[in-house]
C-alpha cells in the first residue's frame, strides 16, 4: 500500500478528482485529497485560477502544506494540474 496525497487542479476538488482518488483507494492505496478551496469548485480553469488569486497563492500553498503535516515522509504527492501561478 502506498500513501498518496492527491492535490486537485485549479477547478477545485471536483467529482472527477474524487473519482480518481476512489480508484486509487480501490487499488489498495491510502489516499488523502486536501480541499484547498474549502469546498468551492469551478466550471472553468479561469474561474478556479481567479478564486486562487482571491485567496492568495500563499494561502493555497499553506493549506497544502498543512494538509500533509503528519503524513509519512515517503507519501507520494500528486497534483492534477497544468496550471502554474504567475509571479
């Protein structure tokens, strides 16, 4: 069994991401899916990125860090995105 942390894409923790996590869990892995947007999901990438900008990228990163605190250091961390924050 592998510990997997699955970070969602810019649109949030969507049903598609949850379904992927469920498939990993069904294969015997322990899957953590942090919700960096506190339940908010978006129909478009642009709307999700705008939400992340409103929250502040630092806030999103801090939520991600907090989500993995206490997990095994060897946990596999995955992200489902092609989005990169601008500087």
